[in-house]
């Protein structure tokens, strides 16, 4: 979140550079959610419940997809 605050408050000459940076944060988050999903599926110490999937995979994925989405 700190990176997003820095990106949005930086004095960009054009909004395009800020938007591209914002998109890269979203794409990085999507990759991170994929890693978390793989780790949740592979571990055997605990069987993830619905809330675990919701708050560790679904909600973050929606947020990062929103950041990475191209705006017209």
C-alpha cells in the first residue's frame, strides 16, 4: 500500500507513467496471490476453510485485478 501511495502522489509529467507503474503493482500482486494459492494447496498441516480461501485468495485477487486492469 505504501508503494501505491508513493506512485499516486509522485509528480508525474504524464499520467501514463503512473498508470503503468500502478498496473505493474497489480500484476505483481496477482503473481503473489498465485504463489499463496499454490502454497495453501500443497501444505498438509491444516485444511484451509472457506474463510481462508476468501480472505487469502479471492479478495486479494479481485483487488489486484482491479489495479492491473486497463482503464480507458
